[in-house]
C-alpha cells in the first residue's frame, strides 16, 4: 500500500471519516421506530451546509441522532450510500490532484439470498450486521466502509495501490470463512465475493470505478463466490 509525500496531512484528514464513524456508532441507538425520512434529513442538512465537503462529516453543529440518520445506514451503522458517494468522489478528486493511488472494494455475502429465503429477513439482517462488524475489524483506520446497497458493502481505500488493495481483499475473503457470525442464537459461516477497482489503473472517473468494482463483484459471485475479482 503506497503513501505519498503529503501522507501526514492527507491521512490525518482521511482518518476523520473513520473517527466520525466510530463516534456516531457509539453516541446512542438510532430511533428506528420513528417514521423519519432519512432523505428529508439529508436535504435539511444540505440546506444548512452541514453536508458540504469534508467538514460535513466531522461537524458537531447538528445533534448526533440527526447526523446518524443522515450519514449512516440504520442496520449496519456504516456510512450509507449517499455518504460514501460523497466521500469517494471527494477523495478521488484529491488523489488525482496529488497524483496518488485510490482504490475501491465492493463486497457481497454469497449466501445471503438463500439464508433469507430459508430463515427470514431477521436472520439475514443479523448476518449483515455481523459482517459489518467483521469488516470494521479487518480494514485500516483510514479506510472508509459503507453499506453501498441492500446486499453490497463498499470500502474506499485512500492512497492505496492495486497491489495493496488485493492484499486486503484476499485477507477479508480468506478470513471470513473462519468467522462465526453469531446472532439470534445460531452461528453462521459465510463466504464473500469481492470486486476491486483502482485509480489510476482502471479509470479516473468515480462513477466508472464504482461500476467496474460492482461488476467485478458480480463476476466473482457468478463464478461461484468466495473469490476476489479485479475490474477489467
């Protein structure tokens, strides 16, 4: 994993995303029973400029529960789709400016559909939560995890080249099979499909890098899962 000459300043900034994530995850439970539209909250925060740029994610100007609902996925308490898109685009812009590497992982639990069909959504949700906790343990403090959509996770890897990204992806893939995700009184053993894309190897465009990583994850799944697949 490579780091450039400006690594101290950049990595200090990037670690703020993880610091904020850790802070939000420990400030209390999201009030899930309240019928609150998260996107309405996002729009409110955007209007008050709390979600503009990097300071949005480390701002202390809004109540913690509002920040959690706006920035985090309610189940996994990782960054949500909108948050990670903002972060990834901003970090890639910086990577291009400072001529540094940037990488992305898209991950999917292979057995999730079958487990949900056989045992129900509560069990599949518990596995998603368990996997998110496992992912937090596996990545570095500067890496930025998110629930990308209902079945996929994303990890932004600042200042990380393709070789270093593959090392991390393979570590996650190989170790998850030994992890027993224990929820609701039953242990579950799962595997994971991982798609990898990197700047500058695959594209300078954040949308294209996301698409390539997502497609690579799909290819890994189609080939039987439990694989790391690199974008073409």
